[in-house]
C-alpha cells in the first residue's frame, strides 16, 4: 500500500513540475498551409488575436508550410495575420470559434511589401468536419432559445438521437445512456474536466441544474469521436464549456415563474388537480474586464425553487393533500379503490397495535431548492500563456413538509413522487452540496509544441438527514387488490436510507502535450488521473421495517416481512473510508494520407485501483467451500483492473471541397462503474453487521417477537435495535466484489457519410455497432439447483450452504452484449443564427445486463429458465442501453424584429418491459420472468383487457417462459415551445419569454397524452416489469392478475413558464 501511495504522489509531482499550460478542453482549432510563388513558406509568421479579449498567440510555419493552433478559447471574433519577408501580408477577420470547430485557412502570399486585402469570414457548417456524424452540438444562442423545464442545459442531451428518452420529470443525467452504453457510464465534462459522480454515475442527483444555464457557452453530445483523450465512457461524452468575460462589461438579471395557475387544473378524466406545484427562478450575472486585454471576470448566481414538490403526474391520478383524504370523485377512489373508510380503518388498526400514527392521510409534501454560484477569472499572461480558474458552488435541498403527527401516507412505492426522488421512505431532508475548483493554463511552448494541464478539486456531500430531532417514519399502503384495501400491503418504519452520507474528495490532473512534427504528423501524449477519497455511511435498513399483507393481518398482529441491519461491532453512525485511483495514459498520432484523408490512431491504458482499507473478512464465507468461477469467495476483494484500448478515426474528404465527407472510427473503450457496490461491501460483511430478513410470520414471531412493533419512533431512537429485540443468531447476508472483477469494456465502431448542400444544409447517415465485454450484474453465489418447476421446467434454486444466507457478488457476465443503430440527421442553418435539426434513429441490441446503482439484493431480476445466465440473449434494456426508435425535431429561429421561437418534439419507441410472475416460481426471487400458459378459455377471459403490446408477448411466448425485456411500450412523445420578444432601450435589453410544455394539453384536458401500460395495479405507473402472473405453488399453476397489463395514460398536463430578463 505504501508503495502504491508513493507512486501516486510521484506521478503528481511529475505533472506539477511540467512546464505546462492549462487548456479548457474546447477542441477548437485553426490550421492550414502557407504557400508562396515557389511552394511552402517555411518560417512564415502567423499571428492569431481574439479582438474581444486580447488573447494572442503566434507560431512560425513548419518546413512544409503548415501551422496548427489547438485548444483555442471559444468565441471571437478572431483575426489571423500571415507575414513573410519579401511577400505581401494577408489578414482574415471575423472568425468565431465554437466547441470542437476545426477551421482550415490556407494562405497563398504574393511577392510585395504592402498588406493584402483583408478578408472577412463567416463560419459555415463545414467548420465541424472533424466531428461530423451523429454528434449534437448546441451553441449558447440556441441554448437560450430551446425550452427546458428547469432551464437546465443537461436536458438538451435528451435531444440526441443516441440517448435514451426518459419520461417527463427527469431533470439531470442520472443513469444517462448514450449510443448503447450502460446507464450511468457516460462521460460528463465541463471545461475539459470530469464532473461525473462515481456513486451513481450522474452529475448531481435531484438538482434542477448543476451549473446555471446562463453560464454555459456551448454544449455537445459526442458519440462518434474515438480519440484516446476521451476516456472512461461506454457510449459517449457530454461536454460543456462555460462563458468568460471580455473587454465589454455585460450583465443580466432574470426571473421565471411557472406551475400553479399556469398549469392544467384538470386531470385526463376531468377531475380537479390539487396542490399543483409552483416554480420560481431568479438570478444575476456580471462579466467584463479587470485589466483590458489582460484579465477578465464572469460570475452568475441562480436559484430555482419548487413548492410543493410532487411530480405533476402524481397529481394526475392521485388526489390527496397533506391533511385530509380526498375521496369521493377523485381518481384515487376510481382507480385505486381507496376511500375514506379504508383510511380510517388502517389508522384505527395501527393505533390499536400501538403504532404512533396521526389522523391525517396524504402525500408528504416536499419543497426543493437549487442554489448555484459560478465564477471565473481569465488571465492572458502573455502571447504564450493564458490562465483560467473557475469555482462552482451547488446546493440542493429537498425538505419533506409532512408534519410529525401525520405518519400515515396512502401512496405506493411506484408513484413518481417517490420514484423520481428515490424516497419510498419517511420524513427527512435530502441535501446535495458541491464545491468545485477547476484551473487551467494554456501555453505555446514552441512553434511545434503545445502543452495543456487541467487541475480540478471537487468536494461533495450527499446526505439523507433526519427531519427535526427524531426521524419520522412513514406508513405506506400498497395498491389494493381486486377486493379493495384487503389486498394492499401496509408497511411501518420504512426509513430505508436514513441517516446516510456520501462524501467525496476528488482530485483530477489532466496533462496533454501536442507536438507538430516537420513530417506533418501531429503527436499527442497525455495522462488523465483521478483520485477519489470516499467517506460514506450507506447503512441501508438500520431502521427496521415490518410489513403486513393486508388490514386483516394488521388486526391479527400477523406481520409477513421484517428487515433490519443490525450491528455486532460496527458503529453504523460512523463513516466508512475507502479510496479509488483512476489512472490513464495515452498517445496518439494524427496524419494525412494524401490531400484529403486524415487519420488519428492511438493507444490508451487505464487502471482502476482501490486502496485505503478493506471490509472485515468473513472466515465462514472463506471456508464455506462456495466457489465463483472456480475461485474461493473472499469478501475483502477490491477493485483492481486495467485495460489497454487501441482506437482510430479516419476522415475522407471525398471530393476535396468539404462537400462529401466519409468518416469511420473504432476502438476499445473501458467504462467506469457505479461504486455503490464497493461501499455496500463494508456494511454487509456478515461479521460486523448482519442484515436480518424474515419473510414469514412464524420466523418473525420467534425471532423478533410480538409486541416489539410498537411505535416506530422507539426503534429509531435506539438506532440499532428495536427495544427488546434479540440480536438473532441467523445466517449472514454478504455483499462482495468478484475477486476477479474486470472493468466493463466495449468495442465500438462508427461510420458516417455527410453531404453538404452549400453552407446552410447538410444530411448525414451514421451507423453504430458495439460489442460489450464484462458487463456487470449481481448474482447470489449461495445458490444451487435443487429441482425443476413442474409446470414450466425452470430451474428451482436452493441454498448451497445453510451457514450463510445471501452471498451477493458483483461480477462480470461471461457472455457479450451487442448494439447496432442507424441514424439519419438533417440540419439547416436559418438566417444568421437559426437552425432546424431533425434526426431519426433506429437501434437494436441484446445481451446487456441491467444496471443497478444500488439494487444489491435484486440479484435475480427477470430470471427465466436459468438463474446464472439470465441476461444471455436478452433484449437490451432500453432504460440503460437506448435501444429502440427515436425521432427528434429541434427548431431555433433567428431573431426577427426581436422575436425568437424555439420548438422541440421528441417521439420515442424505446422503453421495454418484462412480463413477470410473483410467488417465486424458481425459489430464488420474487420477480421471475413469467411462464406464458397455453391460452385456454380461462386464460383468454382473464387476459381479455391487456394492451396489444402485452398480448404480442403472450402470443409469441405461449407454452414457454417470456424473454427479458421482450415487450415494447407504445410510442411516447413530448412537445415543447418557447416564444420570446427582445426590446432594446439604449444599451439595455428586456426579453419577455414564455415556455410551454405539452402544448396539445393546453387545448383540451384530454389531449396531449400517450398510451402507457399499467404495470403495478394503479392508473399511472409504467415500469420495467408487469406482474401479470403469480405462481400458486400449492396448486402448481399460474394465476392472472387482472389489474395488470391494460392501457393507461402517460405524459403530464401542460405547464407554462413565464420569464423576464434584463441585460446590458
């Protein structure tokens, strides 16, 4: 360990001692060739100046007359001047650089002494030939026009044809997937530095935005760049570049309001919508010079509030408020079967058994606030060095406003208000806090060498904290069955994730050296390193939960399920510490083959190494005889994996005039994983802690005892064990990493052809093909085959070693996954700065495992005939791999007499579902793939009202077990528009703006919705599985749940957001 730590410090010292320059990861480039009357003019002087900031850099032409400016600051206008003794100088102006632009400017000088005519340039669509294909690039002007619900630039990533389209309500890129990559493994960079959070693979969960949209200059989704500099992503990279100050003082102030009276007041069946949330956003920005042409500043403050925070769709089909039950005509009564009498019956029974519940019934109300400050300083040190430093502060508060006397909430764990926030738990506050400092310095070392260095430090806390002095437990009542509340589960406690804290201190160092050799080859040598210092308290289930199947069982004190994490020696209040190093080095050569073919080829090596502490070793497991892939199971194993990744890009200008461009690229990409499994190993070693699961009434009464269920507050005040509970001498549940765990990788290929029609229109066709290796999933290693199910022939599993309970291993699949896609893109430039983009994508895939951020004990989801290879040959999960069909239309008009119009339409046929059977037909899990019985008259009658998409799966699978993600939901669509008017008064401008979401619903409360499929017995949820069948072991048959599988409505009611912005 000491040797490894010393190696890390040595690497850091080498990087910091390098005579380097910081660069902001813009990929912006100007290059070309200088010719005279007799050929190349070696040594010609080329000077480049940004006239708005004074940025200046210069080089001398190489022996073959070439020059190359890389990693240039975005913006402009730039002026480039070329001089050579005995020749007339030439100058070109008006060059503006956007993210990833590559502008080629060749000069042919004539003999003489005077400066030749100055040429004013206008950028065309051809400036991005290096990034042609399916990449989505959006400039700051377009960002300001396109409607987004929370003015979050990250939401624009969903406009990429290679992204999975979420249902309405997803704010940021948690679990985001690109181009067939696994969810949560995409790359995220701001100004060239990584912003992905390792725990869940997102940027910052829940917040309205991570950086104010007012701070973003440009935004890009890259799925077709196979440079070795793009590391640690499985399908693509989302990149953003922030604004900087100039020589002109600029400022702005804004206020936006939405929801409430600006939203639909009726549900899809005409019922009144109560507690429609309101949104408010305000902020200010200021930028300008501190020293003209030398030192500049930019700063922005932005705050976004929502109250009460409930997904609008939860109000669509659930009509409660915080103090009284809304029964009678509400849709809750119609679709859920609840009424006020049921609510009072639950309250009465709970009080009779000693549970401290109040008389109120309803959803717990949440208020959410996102607060952000971003500041930046830019310093033009001299003609060779520029320096920038940035600071980003982000705080997200989610407070649950349910009062302490109201511990009973009639809801379900599948409603959006619970699912979106991940809180089918109780009354607590949720905090996300982040400080990020990024510095970069860019210097031209010599005519042929450019070096850039990025250093970043991030500290972040993600905390679930008790609300007030004591945690307030929540009671949830599940969806009633066919006989009303008698079929609904009732759970007490349910503070699954309180208290928790995930604290990360992240250091990142990126250093790239670019060398332009005289033979025309451009070499890049670089390193990209991140060190994570983790402190976490992730003790799920430290507060116990007890579940009753129905109200009769509650009255008779017959609980059916009990779970709690108990401690033998580990203080569950303390933070556990562990660390992770992600180290990468790479080299790449870029060269031309002839005049029109450009090639980039390189090699990258990445290492993931865990260090700084291990879980307590479980000797019972080590000596148990259990094997996985032929090896003994050791729960102290940590991450230690490296991958070599060759890659290439080839761009062919077929006709030599940038009109017909062919591109092909490919290579191996290693992707990061969610690190929650690592943290879980510390809290689930089966030695210092034990997770107690009792799944029947007899075990609960024998081991926990009747009378220990009084007042969930008593459990929580004890923190570890309920009053009077005996710490059970039960078999241990263990979570561990596979000792031979390998980082997942993907072999990716991409080819595209682009045809330009002038400077204002282009058409592109792109093909993708990926093969995935070492996909990750959970498996229970303490299983063995004990027989077969008598009806469907699937394996029936039993416990291999009774001294242990579940032994959950985070491991690699021993089969490969695949992904193939075809995408058509049409783009047109309208006026000075308007655009129309259209894309159609069709994609298919198979064999991908399901992504679990922390679903550790969902070790056997969607099991068919075989337990261990359950995903082999499966349909790819659209939630994580983006497969399916997608249409995107984006319109951003140029400003005409002060008016600007933005519009986007997205239609997606991507989401897939499983038909599953409850009742544990394989004795391994309660979510097995359903066996589809031959359609006798009994089954035909029971399934008469299922959706056609469900019936398609039934017809395809009669007499066999259905496939993983075999079903496809109907098309879903979203339509949004914005209209703004700018009024100029002297140097000030006032912009009035309206954003409209679900436009069709504005005309009729029944319009604007799409078809979904009922997947959990209520009239909203459309999840990944449909519990259509249940296994009746006593009678060896499958029964049908008639409440599942029918059509329901999807989408959200309309909402309008109005805004004012003053700028100068």
